[in-house]
C-alpha cells in the first residue's frame, strides 16, 4: 500500500489512494494541499451512494487535481467536521 496523507476526519479509501498514487501530478498536489482540503476531496468521493457515482467522482477528482484544483468545486463541503 502506498503511503499518502489522510484528511482531517476521513481516512483515504483504498480506491482513491490507488488512483492518486498512479498519477504523479495528482500525488504531488495531494501532498501539497492542506489536510482539510484532502478531507473535502475524500468526503466528496465517498458521499456518492452508488459505486458508479463514486467511480465517476474519482475520475473527476483526478482530472480536476491534474489541472491544479485544490478543492472540489460547487460542493457545500464535508458535513462531518
């Protein structure tokens, strides 16, 4: 398992961890953003109710982070903090 930083409330799930680990640009951004920002990405991905929604969100997260986005856009944020 690849060592990556977690969020403030949420632990990084294995599927998202693998996706981030396989993309060097995203991995670098992941390690650079704050724990709170990581938490927002994790919560956004895991808040999808269906497996297909979660997979779509992982792909979107990778795409957005590749372009330099540090937090999910147009989302109210993690309700768990």
